[in-house]
């Protein structure tokens, strides 16, 4: 019996996988938690038939609209065959197998790069520039994909997207906060006063960064797959870009704390590279980006607070990410500083 059997329920999931894949070898499997996921839980499943990846929500009480497995699976199914690389979805379940919604996808061969490059990989400035370029180009390709053409016209209500996002993350903050942080309250109030008019409606990832992508193991200039689509939606692409830029710390910056800071590596292209290349690829005007960057801080602070609340409740399969109250305060203050700049 595995320590994760209660979370993956092999006696239910195994037969379902065997039926979905047409391979009886999946009737029995071993599960290993892939550490590092701070929202949903990700498990690598191994059997005589190979390897698959399971995504499921954390245990315990869940916030409304969070951890939507069906939404994650749907957007990846829709993007299959486009220029946005995604894993193949094998099985989607609404809750019969694990007691909570989940999905299973094919394992993609690639590097998830967090705090260090794999040995012998991306060991030159040119390689780092190719990684940065591939990330920007992939995000731009996503934002230029016509939602109607991939069956995602009803993936969300695009009108009033930014206003709803500010309300949503204000509500998530109110539900998950463990201490009072005035900076969060003030940032939410100021963002709610108005947002720039969107230039286009796009499918957005919602948490696009290097370690939510897998890089091709043989070619640093190619994204093998984009992962972790929990926060995807139809909305303003500049909100997506702004969060990517917030994660994209430079050598002189203080690390964010909860996310990898490998973009600080000497020689790695900075945020100006990202903005220039993105604008060239999409044709979008970035003159109002400051508002979106302040919102990115608000959203990220809300994400961190959600992690904070879940780990304090013991619902992260034993993972602990340290004391995070100070980080929520730090990030929200950065958002206020951006609005005041």
C-alpha cells in the first residue's frame, strides 16, 4: 500500500485508466507525488505500460471556483493541434473515481526548469536567449489563437474581464487571509476604480512562467508543453503578460520568494526583451501595462495567500513552503508602488 493511495485511489483509477487507454497494464500502477505544485496536486503514475500524469485538487475545503479540473482539461483538449504545445488528455473524471474531479494526461518528455538548468543544458547566453524567446513566442501564439476556432468561444465572459478579476481576487483574499494586510485591501480598492479598455479577447493561461512550461530536452529554443492551466480564461492578454513579467525577475531584483528566480541568471534576457518581442509578435500596445502589472501583484499575492491557507490547513500532501504572510505583504506593496510610479 502506498502512502498516496487515499489521494489517488488506485482500486478505482486503475481500471478506469485501463479502459481509457485500452491497456490492461494500467489496472495497477505506482504513484509518486511531483513536488513543487502549490495549488493542485500532481502525481506521476507508473505501470508496465509506461507513465502518465494525474492532476487533482488538494485535500480539504476548497475555495469557490478554484481547482477546476474539467476546465484545465478542456482548454488543453481545445489547443491540441495548434501552435501552443499541450499534453494529450487521456481521462477526465468529474468525481466518481477519487471523490473529487481529476484528469490524467500523457507524460511529456522535457525539462521543467526551476532553480537551475540541467547539467549541459542552456549553458550559453545564446541558449538562454532562445529559451526566453520560445517562452514569449508561445505566449504570443496563445494570445493570437482565435477562441472561436478552437471551440472556446464560451470559455468565459470576456466583457468586463478585468473588473471581475479584481472582484474575484478580492473575494479570494477575504476568504483565505490569515492576518490583516492593509496593503492588500488598498491595492484592491485602487484597482477596482477602473481598468484600460482591452485591445482584444484571448485565451489566457493565467500563470504563464518558465516552470509552468516544459522545455524540449534537445532544443532550448522549443517549448515542449505548457502545463498548469487552472487559471486559464477568456480575457485581456495584457493581464497574462503582466504576471509573466512579475515572475521574470532580473539579476538586480529581489526574488519573489515562492517562485523560481532562474531568470536572474547572468546573461538571461530581461523584461525589456520580453516586452519588445511580445509587442512585435502580437502588435499590441503596451503603454497601459502599469495597471496590469499592479493587478499581477494583487493576483499573485492572492495566489500566495491561498497556498498559505492550504498549507496551514494541512491539505498539501505534507508539503510546506515556509511562512508566507510576509510575502503577501511584500508583493502587495510592490503593486502599490507600481501604481504610484
